[in-house]
C-alpha cells in the first residue's frame, strides 16, 4: 500500500493514449505521441496535484503499456497500491483523432482488457484502504458485467466502510450496452454523495438538462450534492438553500477539451474535501479545466504543484 488513508480512490481503467503531436488527424499522421489517459486516473491526478492523497484502483496487463500506466500514475503522484497486474489480459489502448471541425473523437481498443475483468472481489481491497471518497464512473459500468457488479458492490458498501461515494456517469455510448448502463447508474443514485455530470448526461439519466430540474431530480433520487458541467457554458453547483448557481467557463484558448470534466471534478472534489464551500470549489475546478483545455493530452495542462496548492489554499481560505 502507499501510506495513510487516501483522500480519494478512483476506480476504473487507464489506457495508453496515442495521438498526433499537434492534435492532427489520425488518417494522415506520420508519428503519434504516447500519453496515458482514463477519466478516473485523470481526476485522481488532479486531486494529487492539489496536494491531497489520491489512489488509483484498477487492473493492467503484464505488458509495457501496463508498466507505462503504473509509471505515469506514480509520476502524477497517484498511489498505485490498488492496481493489480493481470497476466492473461492486455492493457487497453485508445487513439484520439481530430475531426476537420476541430472536435476530438476517441477510438477504443480495450475490449477484453485487464481492467474490463475488474470484479466484485476487488471491492474488499479497495474498501480496506478506507478512502474518504470513492470515485466511481459510468465507464467502469460500461466495461462489462463484472466491472459493473464491482461498481454496484462498492456503491452499496462504501458508506458502511466510511467512504463517501462520488459518481461521474461519463456516458460513453461507443462502449455499448447503453440502456443497461443508464439503468445501472440510475439504481446507484440513492448511494451517491456527489454526482458530477454533464448537461447532456443529465438529459439521458434524469430526463432534463435544465439546471434547477436536474438538481431537484438528483436530490429526489437520493443524491446529496450535484456538480453539473456544461462545456463552454460552464457549470452549476449548489448555492445557498441548494439552488443551482452558475460558474462560467474560465477557458481561453480551446485546444483539446477532452479531460476538462475530469480536471473540473478533481478540483471540485479536492476543494470540498479540504473544506471549501461549493462556490470556491467550482471556481477552482473551472480554473483547472481551463488549463487542460488549452493543451493536448488529458492532464498536461494542470498547473505545477506550487501553483496548484496555492489555488487550493485560496479556495479554502476563510473556511
Ligand atoms: N469547449 C469549451 N469551451 C470553454 N470551456 C469549456 C469547453 N469544454 C469544457 N469547458 C470547461 O470545462 C468544464 C468541464 O468540461 P465539460 O465539457 O463540461 O465536462 P466533460 O469533459 O465531463 O464533458 C466546463 O464546466 C467548462 O468550464
Ligand atoms: O473515454 C474514456 O474511456 C476515457 O477515459 C478517455 C478520456 O481520458 C476521458 O474520456 C476524458 O474524459 P472527459 O474529462 O470527460 O473528457
């Protein structure tokens, strides 16, 4: 294990990410850059950059890409004591393409990967680490029946084990089983302490994208706290009396928005765990997302340690 109780444990799959250096089209690229990506690891990296303890819980293959994922997590100061090596399955890979209109599109090569064999028995070692917050994601639910069962098990047992539950639906229709994934995610909501979701995801999960209605529907389903992300339109968090308050995007140059939501969630969650009110937490999340958007890669745009810790100190000042 990696020392004392983690603030956050993120459960999911991290993969090697290949993309053209300037974010160009895959169809014509001559050389590809190698990164490591994965929504849950990205969020853990943000939490760690802010000075809190974050651990990644996953499985990787016994291959160079698995080594790379683990080394990258360590380089990001994310604990890897909950990452196991599967000798029989490979580490997942994905490619990021740039479309002619500038949007990004991902192509997955992760079916049958080591992380897609995550299963209910993994719950014991994850809960034994007693993270203050357990970060669960709809991607893990979409990886297959056994990772989905692990997510359900963790959600059911987390509070009893002293962990709060954070859920990012991270809907990925490209992974398949979409209707089942939505149904599973809805069934988890009564166990969720913080739901961080996109406006489009709210429409799918809760039947509305209107912020006031999203907050009301999530609360009616048993969720304690909501962070609603809306791309260029910024985000909403719960203000006084629980009504949604708006935090505008802080982004300037938009180079690559993939990873922005993970930075926003990591920043918001770390700030809340450090005692900041939702408004300051949303401001920090928005600031971190802006940095990620301005650079290629999911986490390269995060501020350095000193700056990140100063930003967190500002968010928690006066609390
Ligand atoms: N295209 C964009 N232009 C400006 N800001 C953006 C853009 N995409 C994301 N953001 C910022 O990043 C935050 C999180 O991104 P969002 O796209 O909502 O999440 P996700 O990546 O989970 O879909 C937003 O609240 C906003 O502050
Ligand atoms: O799609 C997946 O399975 C991944 O994990 C790849 C990416 O790293 C994340 O999708 C980034 O997620 P966002 O921050 O929501 O843009």
